[in-house]
C-alpha cells in the first residue's frame, strides 16, 4: 500500500512538473480542442462513488462498479471487509442491479431501490427492497403499487418509516408488518413527512421525518398546500394532444403552505400536534432530535426570514420551549440551520452577529457559552462535530474569499488546527463522529485530487488524482485563467474576477470580450478551483472571456453579501457594467464589442445589465432568466426582497420587464418550455414587453426542457447557438 501510494505521488509530481513546464509554451501555440471535447467530459475531473459511513465511523459502504453489490470497506486500509448484499447471491432476489442503497445502523438490513422516478430537483420515488443480511433474503418493501420515497431507519434498526402517496408508513421488521401512520395525504394538498416544491428547492430538504433516539416516537412535519396557488404548464413530448403538469408554486406575496410539526406515538398509535408557535406563512425547514429523546429541536423561520427560533418540544407532553432566537436586520441564511450539531450538553450554531459567519457554542438551555471562531472571514461549512473529543470540524474562507481550508477546533481549548495542506479550494466530507474525512482539493489550474485523511489531517491514501485529465489539458493547450480585480460601480469596492485569453493572443490587436456571470446572492463564480466549461470554446473563435463576482456574492462578510437586500438586480447589474467599462479599457479588448452571458439569475443579470448599461454591452444571451421577482417563489424572492406588498419599489426597480424599453444591444432569449423553477412565463412576459417597446430580439425555446435544458443533444445545440450568436453580433 505504501509503495502504491508513493508511486501515485511520484506520478502526480511528474504530471505537475510537466504541466507547469509546458504552460509557458502554450501561449505561443494555438489550443487544440473543440466544444464537443468540453461537453463530452474530456477535461472534466472525475469524482468517486459515494462513501456511506458506518455508524461507528470506522468503515464505509460502497457499491461495486456494476451496482450489483454493497461492500463494506475499512477507512484505515481501504480493503473490503464484508459484502452486505449481492444481487447474484441473495436468496429470492429478482433483479440484477440497483440504483442506490441505505444500510441500517446495526448493518442487519440493507435497503436498495430501483426504477427511480424524479419528482423535483432532488426528490425522487422508487421501488424499494430490503435485504435481511443474516438470512441473505430479499423482500419487496411493500405490496403497495405506488412507489416510495424518503425512507429512514429507526436508531435500533427494527423499523423503517417511509412515505407513499403523501402518507407515512411504518414497517416493523421483527414482525414483518407494515402500517399506515397518516391517512390524509393528498397530491397538491396534504404532504406528510416529505416536502413541497418550494421547501425542496430553497431549503434543500426532502424529508422532514425523524425517529426519537429511544425508538418510541416518530416526529414529522405535515404540510398543507391546499390554498397555495397552482401552476400549470403544457408538456408535448411528441403527442397529438398535450398533457398538463400541475403543482403548487407559491409566488412572491401569495399564500404559503401551512406547516405543523406532529408526533406519532408508535406504541399507542396516536398522532398529536406539537405546541410550536409559528406565524402564518412561516417555515419549519428542519427538525432533529437531540441526544435526549424528550427534546425534539424544531427550527422555524418567520415569513420575512429575519428571525430564527429553535424550540425544544417534548413528544410526551407536546409542550415546546424556546431555546434559541437569532434575529437579523436583513435575513437569516437558512443554510446555517444545517450547522446545528448537538452534543450531550451543548450545541453549535453559525451566526453573522459580528459581521462574519462564525461558530458559536450554546448550552442546552440556550445560554451562549462562547464564540468559537472569529476574524474577518466567513466560516462556510460546519460538516461534523465529534462528541467524544468535543471537536468541531469546519471549512473557512480565511486565507482569501477565493479559497477554502478545512479546520478542526476543540470547543474547550479553542485553538484552530488546519487540516488541509494545499492552497486552493478544499471541500471535506466526514465519517460519522469525524474519525476520517475525504478531502476534495483543486486550484485554478489543477483538476480535483480526492484523498482520505484521518481526524488529524494525515493523508492515508489518494482516492482519485485525475492525473490523466491534467495531462489532456496540457496536451490540448487549454489556456489558463488569470485572477484579476476590478472596481465596483461604487468606485470603492474591489471585485474579484478572472480572465481567459486565447493561447495565441496578439497583444497589439483588440479582441471582442464575452463576460459570463451568475451574480446571485451568496453565489460564487470566481474561486481558486478547477473547471473547464463551454466558455473555453469561445477562445477558439477569437474571443476573450472574463468573469466578475459583483456585490452580493459569497465569502466576503455580511456587509458585502447583503448590499443587495431589498434591491435585487441593481448593484449586481451596475457592477457588471462597471467591470465591462474597466475591461474595455485594456489594450487588447475592443470596448465596442463586449457581450454578456448568464443562466437563471445570471440571465436576469444579463437583462438588467443591458438595460442599465447605456449601451456598454453590444450583445447578450439570457438563458432561463428571472424577469420579475413577482413571478418567482416566496422563499427565495421574499428572503431578499420581502413581499411585493411590503417592497413595491424594490420589485419595480428590479423588474427586467419594467425596464424592457431601456434595453440596448442585441439579445438572444432562451428558455425551456417545461421549466418548473423559473417558469417560461418569465421569458414570455419579457418578450411581450420588448414587443410593446418595439425592441428587436431573438428568442429560442427548447421543447419540454426544464431549467437545466439537458438531454437529447440540447446542451450541444444550445452552446453552438450561443457561440454563433456572439460571432454574428460582436
């Protein structure tokens, strides 16, 4: 093993030496790659198969290459120690492969699924089977004809809760029985244990259902979306008559789903509501039991999302007590709720109360014990807490907003220890209890290197080095990004960006420029990490490409991040305009031939920039753009804008539709007709406004494609069209 590891490291050093030695020559040569090379993954870094940690954090589960078996490996050695499930050897197994799995805490059962059917962006339903490891026997989870979703094992592994047709079911393995827990579930009306579209999209949660540590209660959130307005759109799919897809989608200022936390007593078979205060239209984005079975942490946000409350609710009495309240002048980032980890006598929480996102330690009574991290930087993730050693593992943008480092810190001693060793972008995923972690590192010029480390940061082995990808990048003469800084529209703030120039650029000539961007709140496009995307194909056509993160983007503290509050679309657009003017003054840029490109929020930013830029952009491409925040969902739009009733001026000022008559430059609008996120309505209403203003534009619709516009040659067709548009108009 050590010899193998050393061999891999020597290979990597050779590749890096080759990479950097040839890099200087590249600028004298033309690049040799195509759009299809990029889209086909020739320069894409590989990942690894998901590694699911065992309950003790010493082992992990992984499927084999063919998805026919679930194998148990040792973190320490990387060797297989057991096969928990094998389709070819299990008794009464009626299938050869499966798509995913879940292992019970005691490893006596393996749940696998097949025939996955996507619901929204993250959620899916499937046909589940469970494998009794001791008996080597496979059974279908349920005889119910409908597919199942969001299954979860009880802590003692003797039960499994899951959702079917919007109702919760409970399987008891020892008795080989299943029972229906809720009976009021109804599509587009009542959801039990699972989440609606807006919760999934904006809170990133698909299951709100948890067992108590003593296996006596099952807590869940009941969602009533019956009064939420329904959105419908047509789907065609080559049929003679179209179908209609209908789902509940609360647009800004409209009725929200009503949510309630309930608890099911497993022995008594009773359901009671938890007495958790929640204003009308408020949110319950997360529920989780502490180590105490009588303490269910119910986390709530008011509708304006500027007040976070966490209650401890008793499943026995249903009484709830307020433990933590965090209020913010602007809004509470709901991602912070995922940073709450419970130890026996305290818990962690990330807050921006000192102007940056930092870790705080609270006692279980809600008393603040200490601020664990501090400084002029943001903690961006808190993936793990080890309760045995009182160690907190976190990720921070401490060296630079462009970089991420992995740290650990003891709660009592309070001295951070850096675990990542290479400057660049580090992302860590931990085994349970933090005994091991997988680190994914890259920098601007190096494809991802994925490695396994112990809790002290010592590297155990490399899991993927992507050395062949690095080699192909060098051989193809792919140009390298350069970091730049440009002034914001306020004339004071310096913005981070990168620029790409063709390999054979002539500094005495002037080149057209295409600016790509996203610009949404707390997003980040400019970072010290590797990525080769479609925009590299523009270099083959003689374009320079640049990207600038404007005000409102991530990892630069609360003041920078929240300047856009109540005024989406103005500062972001003005910063793109200011960046374009700055870049247009570079000696090799033709200031009269500057284009801008963006998708989703980036598409919105294209429209706002072309309307507020006084002609600085000659051409723009807006893909699936938001055009008026009144058309978008409550959680996202109101987090940054409040409701249209509260902030009509902000909605008007940030409406691309209302600014359509100010548009200057050649515009290509692109949208998928089946976009469930940013509805096709956005583009249609913007087109209507352009027509009314007598503004010429081009428009292209991808039939039956959602927000990603993916599949069936769509991406290749899209980017060819975009490149051709810029060639004609710049």
